[in-house]
C-alpha cells in the first residue's frame, strides 16, 4: 500500500513538472519570435506603396508584426528584417485564374532602413524598364541579390561593387527582351566573396576583350553563368587560373569562334561545363579527360567540332551527361563506349550524339551502361543492327536511333526495357517480324516510332487479333510496315492516343466502329498511302492545342468531304474519290484551318465564298478536280496565304485583282483551266513568288514587264499554251534565280533577247536544301514528250520558247547558261547558224531546234555533250556532214535530221563527198569558208594572168607596126609549111 502511495506521489509530481515545462516552453517560444522593429515596418510599408500588386500578393502586409508578412523573414533573436523573398511564383504571369502575379512599379529607397537585410529576391516580376536602383549598393549586409527576369532597364549600376559581403548575384535577363543595353564588368572585380554569378542574357559586349581576366580575380567563385552575353572573344590561353573552386561554367550562346581553350582543362574542380551554341571548331582534345570531376559536358550546336570521339573521353567515369549534338563528329563510337564500360561504376545517364556524321555499328558494350536514361543517336550514319545487349539497359527511358543507316531485325530483348517511355527507330532499313514479345515488359511505353516513309514494306507486325498491350501509347508512328490488311486491332485499348500515323501500312479496310467508339481526342491522324475505303465519319474529334492535323491522302475514301470539329488546323484529303461540291459552310465549320489540300478528287461545283473566312489559311490546294465558275473575290481576308494551287479544273474568267493583296504568296499555280484576259498588274505586289504557273489557259496581251522587275525570287515561270503576243520583254533577264522558263505555244514574235545570258539561275547548282521552295508538280516538255516533275523540280533547268513566231539568230549568249538541261526553240522562224558555243552546255540533255530556218553546218563540238540524249534538228536548211563520235554515236534516229536536204553522213543514207578536217575543234563551217576563199584567190590569179598575157602580146602588136608585120609573116609561113607537110603525109597514106 505504501508502495502504491509512493508511486501516486511521484506521478503527481511528474505531471506538475511537465505542466510547468509546457508553460515555460510556450513562453519562451513566444519570445523567440521577435516583433519587428517599427522603423523597419514603416520602411516595408513605404516599399509596398511604391509597388504595383495586381493579384494581391502583398495583402498580408498589414498588422503590427511585419515578420509575419508574406515574403518577409526576421532574425529570431534580434527581430531585424533579414530577408525579402518576392519572387513571382508563376513565371508565365498567369496561374490559370486570370490574375497577373507579377509585381511592378518602383523599388523604394526605404529599403535602406533595413540595415540587416542580407537576402533580396525580386526575380520574375515586371518593373517595366525601371532602372535598377543604385542605392542597392548601400545594402552593406546583402549576401543574396536576385533581380533576374524582372524587366528592369538601363545598365547595371556600378555601385553594386560596394556589396563586399555578396555571395549570390543573379541578374540574368534582368531587362526586357525589347531593350538592348550594353554592360561592362569592371565593377565586379571588387566582389571577392562572390560564389554564384549569373549574368545570362545580359549584353556584355563592352567587356568582350577583358571579361575573362576580370572574372579570374574572383577566387571563391563556384558557379558562373554567362550564357547569351555576346562575349564573342574566348581567349585560348590564360597564364594563371584562379578558378580553383569553380564547379559550374556556362558560356553557351556567345558566338565564340575558336578552338576549345586549353586553360579549361586545368580547372579540375569543374562538374558542369556548357559551351553549346557557339562557333567552336576543331577536334575534341584528349585533355578533356583531365576533368575527372566532370558530370555534365555540353558542346552541342557548334557545328564545327569534328574528328572522332577520343577514347580517353571514356575515362570520365563520373560523367552523367554528354551532349554533342549538331556538330561534325565522325568515326566509330566503339572505343568511347568501350572506355566507359571499363569504369567500375559508370554513371552516364544521358548520351546525345544526334545530328553528327558518326558511323560504324553500335557495340555490344553499350549494354554495360546500366544507368543510361536517355540514348540519343539519331541523324547519323550508324550501320548494322541494334545489339541484343540493349536489353540490359533497364533504366533506359528514351531511345532515339532514327535517321541512320541501320538495318536488320529489331531484337526481342528490346521488350525487357521496363523503364522505356519513348522509342524512335524511323528512317532506317529494318526488316523481319515484330511480335508481342518485342513489347513484353514495356508497360511504361508512351511513344512508338518505327519504319521509313516509302512505298516498300520490309517489317511485318504479326500480332494476334486478341492481343491487348500493357502500355498506353500517346504517340504511334508506323510507316512502311505491314500492319494490314485489317485495321490493327491491338489499338483497341489505346484510349490515350493523341497522335496516330500509319503510312504505307498496307491496310485495306474501312475505319472500324470500335475505333470511332474509343472517344479519342486527337492532335494528329495520318493514315495516308493505304487502301482504306468507304465514307469517312464525321464523329472524329480533334484538339486545338497546339495544332490538329488530318491526312487521309492517297486512299479510296469516297462520299462528300467530311467536316470535323472546328479545332482542325490542317486537312489533307488529296488523291481519293471524294465527290460532290466543296461544302458551302467549310469556312464556318473549320475556321482554324491553316492548310487545306483536297486535290485529285472528283469534286465539282464552284469555290465556296466561305473559304474567305479562313483568315489563317496558308495553303489552299484544290487542283485536279472538276470545279467550275469564277475565282471569288475574298483574297484580302486571307493575307497569310503561301500556296495557291487551282490547276487542272474548269475554272474560267479573269484573275481577280485582289489576289495581288497576297503579299506572302510563294506559289501561284492556275494552269490547265479556261482563264482569259490579261494578267492583273496587282500581281506585281506578290514580290515573294517562287513559282508562277498559268500555262494552258487563254490569257492574252503582252507578257508584263513587271514580272521581271517586281518578282526577283521567281524560280519558275510557266506561261505555256496561252495567247500572249508581242516581244519577249528583256526585263525577264533580271530574274537571276529563274531556272525554269516555259513561254511556248503563244503568239510571241521578234528576237530572243541577248540578255538571256544574265539568267544566272541556269548557272547555279540547286540542292535538296532548296526543295522547300517548290510545291506540287510541273509538266514540261523534255526529251520530246511531256514530263511531270515533282520532288526533283529543284534539279530541272529548262528553257522552252517553242511554237511561237520568234525570228533572228539564236543568241550565242545562251551558251553561258552552262547548267541548262533542256533547250527547246522549235517551231519558230529562227535563222542563221547553230552557235558553235553550244558545245559548252555540258549539262544539256535535250536540244530541239527543229522547224526553223537555220542554215550552215552542225557544229562538230556538239558531239562532246555527253549528257545529250534527245536531239531534234529536223526541218531546217542545215548543210554538210553530220558530226560523228562521242554522244552522236547514240543518236541513230534519222528523223533527227529529216527535212535538211543538204545534210549527209550517218545516220542518213546520203554519203558525203567532201572530206571533213580531222583536226579537233574544226567544224564544217570552217572548211566551207576555206574552200570559198580558195576559189576567190584562184579566179583572181587566172584573171590577172589572162590580162597580163593578153596585153603583153596583143598590146605590142597593136603599138609596133614592124612587129605586127613580122608576126603575121611568121604566121603565114607556118601555115604554108604545115599545109605541105599534111599534103605529103596523106598522099603517102593513099599510095599504101
């Protein structure tokens, strides 16, 4: 009992003690939170009053205790304000509630009353160009200052050099992008305690010559961010490196034009080095391996870094991220990967070598990089297959191998990558069969891309009809893989799909009902180049963010044009069997359309006026239908139109003047219709035109001079088969980029302008990079027939002036257009000779000069045109021997030369009597000219001899009587003597 009482007494004592301690703790805690100083409270209120706070972020700034105000912190011991943190929590200004969270206004000098302020953060706000206050340099206790992206203005105040205790300074993008403010860095050398410095996006061009020397004086600096500072100059040498504590160095986007400087390799403390988006060049130095602490290295977007990946780079076992995209690095990847695989604990998580020139096979040792998260090797020239060891990369999230030259089968081990989210294998030459096993453990897969955009399937998807994948795709792109003939049923449970691209998939089916019942809200649906049939339902739904695209081209869809949700941005329905009129309400139903291509269908009726409501339209292609009527007048409402193609219809009338309001128009294609009248002068406003094709219509009048004066970017001018009259305007010669000129089958007369030699577009070699400046196809006469060009239009160089009434000589200046591939001057009234300089047109494939009045010989140096495969010189007045040898040995059709009665030699049956000079470069014209000259000299000398002989003898007989008497006496004696001789001779013959 006594023991129980004792325990009770002890328990009561403990309870009383605990109660006392709780009271004491509460009292002490209350005193630990100090009440702010009244003078500092007033300073903060004055500071607030000068700010603009549209969202009420400072609504808590009232009451006695300013230490409890939002964004304000005080020292718990002294009560002085030490921190003001007013960074905008929503950098994009909005939080979805319609409120603007940026603070604005001015920074009040009342902050100077906060004597112990050591942290000031006003970043991500909008001070609308107000000057950074110079008085901030007087906040002597400041250790942290962040004014980044706050839209201040003016230069950085040099007074900031007084902040002797500053450790963190962030002024990155401190001014708005609309301003250009040049700054120097001399003020910063006083900040010897600085550990973190960010001046990214600040124009430091005034410090370009000395920035490195200035910053090298900051001994404890650990992070330096100077991206986009226009520093330009990157010194390649530095005698003494004081950056002994530097761990992060970001010098990206500065326009440096040098090799990677050697002094960088002495900063052994570096963990992150970013030199991306400069103009660095040269090979990657082995000395990079000295940076053994390096975790991140980014040298991307320099374009000039070349050579092989150094094997020693593989010794950086701490490396977690290596980004070398968009350079000229070539060679094999094997040594580098092998080097990394020898690290006992390699940590590489990101390897981005995209957009280089790397070759070789992916090594088996790739499978040893087990921490790899992102493997990006696209847009190179890697060959071979994916190694089976890829299945060891269980942490791999994204795999990009697209746009290489890889081949072979996709390894089944790919299905073991349990973390894989994205796999992109397109534009390679894969083969074999893909089954469910390839996707066994890919439950996290969200994006799948495989195949090649071509009509040649080599990969077969062999899935059972009841297979249900464990993954939920958002993006699927399968091209040139056999998915058909049925619409792939394994898509039935892919209810989160946003993008579906199934090109060249050999699907011969209708769009199934289960697909329509999935309730998808798509961003892109592309099933072009299949054999899908039936009517397209209107129940498909599309999102508006960022754009929604539909491409059903090259199928067998029929019925009326479908109209889906108003969010649709691009609609490609070309090359199907859609019929009926274009819906009259298309402009209201699809108001967001930017691209509309409904060409190559069976559409009829007129062009609906509601198309004028598509104010954002950039592409309108309605060619190859059965449309009729006039072109409507609504073009002022579509100012951004880039491509307008109405060709191959039955449209009529004139071109409306309002088309001249399309200032951004690049392609105007109205060929093969029934248009008439003259070209409206308003088209001169379309100064950005690349192609003007109005051929095969009934246009009349003269070819406008403004075509040459106002359309300097013109690449293609096709006026073929119209009723244009008059001369060819010499202004056409100003079109320096023109390389397809077809004005055949008109009523043009006069001479061919000699300035045609100024058409320098026929002297330029266009490349595949120029292909974007061409749209659709173009029919041209080449090799004696109509040829349709499309994807290789940039390679075509053609001049066709045939079937007009042109006269005069062929200008020899045409020979300077040495890239010319086709020259057709047939069916005109041209005279004179074929210019011998045509032998310089070494790229010429087609030469048609038939049905003119050309004379003289065929220049023998035409035989040197090794690409010439179509020649027509028929029905002229050419003479002499047909050249032989080289390319002329292949031109064996006699019809090439028919209608030239004075030609001889192979392949004609008429042989030549005159021997042609064997000397190279001498043509028949030279020989005939020489023969004519010899005849002149011969008859001149004969005449002179006759004149001299006649007057030497007869003249003396006339002048001297004694000589005349003696001469005639001599003649009489000779005649008498000859008579006696003949009498005796014939008398003797009679006696015998």
